[in-house]
C-alpha cells in the first residue's frame, strides 16, 4: 500500500515539475522573443538614422556644400562624406 501511495505521489510531483518546467520555458521563450524584437527595433532605428545621414550628406555634397558644414550638420566624418 505504501508503495502505491509513493508511486502516486511521485507521479504527482513529476507532473507538477514537468508542468512548472513547461511554463517556465514558455515564459522564458516569450520574454526572449520580446527582448529580441525590442533589440531588433533599436538596431533598425539606428541603421535608418545612419542611412538618412548618409543620404543627406550625399545630397549636400552633390549641391556643393562645404565638407565642414556637412560634417557639422550630419555628424559624419570627413572620410565618410568623401567616400559617398
């Protein structure tokens, strides 16, 4: 009789542990995906801002603006502007 109770308890505990692990893994996955999306958005914003700076600098350069003024307004280096 004690063995049956022990088996039932151990199965109950095992199910509880399995359930807890499943829930923990799901929550971790959701949090990881959310963090990944946030980081991806931030990287996208930074990339977009840099691309826009280059586009503006390139336009200014084509219109004959002084390199030092382009540097001041865009924050790009002289080398970066000259390479555009």
